[in-house]
C-alpha cells in the first residue's frame, strides 16, 4: 500500500468502527473493519473516504 494522504485516517477509523458496531459485528471484526477503512483512506487524496463498505 502506498500512502497518498494521511489526513482523515483517524476519522475513517472512528466512523468505520461506529458503523461496524452498529451493524452488530463482534469486537474483533469491527476493529479489523475500522483498520481496513483507515488504511484504504490513506490511499485517497483529500478528506473523504471514497470506498464502500464492501471494498
């Protein structure tokens, strides 16, 4: 993975964690989802995470 822009990585993590927990994922799966969302966000320039939950 090549980091393009680190801005928003923490926000992406927090948002994804909340989404996963509200979607009734267990703690381990919710954390894995949040880490993945944060990592993917860092490959996108700007403040928005432009990936879907499926990605």
